[in-house]
C-alpha cells in the first residue's frame, strides 16, 4: 500500500454525422492500487465500429483484470468477433494500460498510435518488445513508475486531425507530443488534459471530425483528501461530535450552509466573517471566511450548481471554462473536488430545513440528501474514493 493513486480521464468525439462513437474506453479498478484501462478503436465508424470496439474493450479489460495473458485476450477476440468481409479482420485495434500497485505499468499496443509517456512534463521514450500473436504485431512495455507520470493514449482520429484542411498530412504523433509538453502543468487532472487535447483535435478538424477521436489519459498522483461538511445534525447534541470528527480529518475542509457555518465558527471559537457580499456569479450566494476552514459557502444552491458541473464533467466537459477560472463558491468547490481531491469525506447533517422542504416528507425527499447522494455517485464515477457520514 502506498500513498499514490491512478487518475484516469477520457473523452471522445464522434465522426461528423455519426450518432455513435466507434471508439470505446473501458476501465476496471482492482482494489485500491491496480487498474486496467483499454482503448479500442473499431474498424470504420458508426454502429458496427461501436459494437466492435465495445466488445473488444470489455473482453480485454475483463480478461486482463482476471489475470489472463495478452495471447489469450487476442485469441478470444479473434474467435468471438465477426470478420469484416472486405478487410478480412475480426476485431478492432486496441491499447492496454495496466497499472499494478501504482508502481509499475504494463502497456500493450496493437495498431493504435503509440502511447505517449510524459515524465515531469516531458516526453520520455520507453522500451518496447515485439510479439506476433495470430499474425498480429503486438508491442509490449513494462515501465517502473514515478509520481506524476502521465500516459496519453489516442485513437487514430487524433493523428488524422486536420488532414486535407488545416494540415496536409494530419497531426503527427510528434506534433501531439509538442502540444502536450507545452500545455502540461502538474495540477492538470487526467480528464482535463484529455479534454484540452481533444479540443485541439476538434479545432484542427474545423468542427467536423473526419474520424472518431478519443483521448485517454492515465496519471499517477499523490492522494489528496478533502472533507466537506453540510447541514447541522438532526440532534443538536451531536454538533460537537460531528465537528470534532470533521476537523480532525487530514486535508482541506469545506463548510457549506449558513447554519452549518455558524456552528463551525462556534466550535472553532473563531468569527464568521461575511463582509460585504460579493456576487461573482449572480446566481450563486457569496462565500464567507472562518479561520481554520479552507472554504465557506452557502448550501443547497451552491451544491446544486456543483452537481451540474459534475454531470457535465463526466460527459463532454463543456462547462469546464465556466468554473475553472471563476472564484464563486460553486466554482471553488468544483475545482477542489474535481481537480485536487482523490479521497472525499462528506459529513452530512440530517436536520430538516423548513426553507427547502415540507418537514412531513420522509428523508428520501430531502433536497440536501438527494444532492449529496447524486454528487457522491458522480465523484465515484470520476474515480474518487468517497465516504459519507450522516448525523
């Protein structure tokens, strides 16, 4: 067990005019420190390519996660998937990145652009051994990992970006490496790095991609805990217990809600500084300050906006620029939870707030509970470790 974790983030864009993406990414997490990531690129585009890539990624990731060999995976795919009548090929191309104990990576590549490894933000060449399996040339690599090592896998739509339009011969792998080296910052998450690279590909295509394009980034990083407190406990006698547990936790501390902020300030014996309200976003209540707390915000309205950002982040991440540069409460929480945190502890008070719901309704109808539950699910899907404690 170590203090590292694997951050995985990927985004795709469909070939112009297609409803389905012919690329597919599958991620299988094994315990706390081992992960299998498969990027498959189905032949052609549309429905057939989507089915081929999805089956390929699911078969490989499941078999690899259960300890089967690459040879077994390729043989299974060749015998399972239908053969293309024109090209006489049975399956899609693929890239496999398997992380063991966050300390070692095995990379297996068949006919996709070779994975880029950034170490300290600079491209690093890594050794590859060649193996022929079922007449297919497979490249295998084993790499000892350092903190912040970043692997970027792309489908061939990325290196075709701009062909015949902005670039004569497309965006070559060397060009992608230069772009990544220029934009790289240690603070960038895997998802953000993938989104930035995909946006550049989309621009080179002039907004009309000539091929399905996928970027998948795998980054090794330090675990960073964040703690978020929202709502007073159902029983006022539990305030001290709730606050003691919350503030004893390592990492950043975020307090949400007016009553909750007052209770936190009283517990810390520090003033709650509201100051002159500053509405950076007219729809989001202003933040406050308490010495010993990293961020103090309003509750329901702010968390609801964070949930909106989280749902978008998991899809196309189009609202990224809405929150990454802003300093309102929702944007600051989003940056902390999405970009910084790896482990998030929620401390949720179950006291009923008559301003938001009918106190006769059961807890399932409580807006605060629903928001926390939905946000927790979104954060888990981002790969965060989540713990929710109710009071």
